């Protein structure tokens, strides 16, 4: 009986750990939503916002953020992969921002409602820019979020890893980025000699 409990605890421990690890595939890797959520929670300034939830389905990636400044609100940021520019090591994501007031004051909720209804305008871009200002690898360009892969330290070390005398990023390119149920899927392909 004690032997079964030990095995069960080991299996549960492995399941919890593996949910936070990248999943390798023959043609790339999947990043589980628990891994992405914990990474985002560590990087956001807790005085400005807290990442409450992350949902990944076949349509998009959606973040739920609890914002405390400049207003108390819950924001829903929907992201869809748009394009990959491998030579410049950037990904572009289309985004849509929605929100609702969470202020305890009825007056503040009434005042913030018009602001939150127009988050798809310049106001939303300014608010999103404020939330992302401490993430040097992420910037806004109009209706798109641009991720600079070579500015993410852990990823950049991997991109610059040597493989047969060349950087890994010079031999392989990110070919596709898509959302799946519960994971962000990155598909890579080998570069031909004329593409290197």
C-alpha cells in the first residue's frame, strides 16, 4: 500500500512538473499555457497589473489581466499570430483589447466605463504600452504586438547555440506559430544553403 502511494505521488509530481516544461516535437516545440502563464506572471509589474488567466485555443491566445493603475479594471487581451520575420527574429501578433471596470466605487465604474468601451482606440494602445513598458522584447506597432526574439535572454542563448560550427538560428527558422488547445505551437524548418 505504501508502495502505491509513493508511485502515485511520483506520478502526480511528474504531471505537475511536465505541465511547466516545453514539449519537443519532431518539427518544433509546444509551450504549455501553464509555462507561459507563470512566465508572464513573473515579468509583469505587480503594482500595475496581474496576469490572472491565460487561455489557448485553436482561434487565439487570450490573457486576462487585473489592472490597478490608472484605473481598476479587468482587461482581456486576445492575440492571433500574424507574421514571422525570421531574418530580423521578430513575430507579429494581431491584438484586440477589451475591458470592464472592477472599481469598488459606483462612481468610478461609471466614469471608467466609456474609457473601457474604447480600448480598441488610441486609449487602449496607450494603456497596453504602459503595461508592457518593462518588457524590452515586446513593442506595439499600430494594431500589432511585435516580439523581438533576440531580446528574450533565454531564447537568445538557444538561438546562438552552436551546431556544427553555425548558430542554431542560422540553420533553422521558425516557420509557423499557432495556438492549439492548451499550448502555443512553434514549428521550425531547416534553412537551405541560399537562405542562410
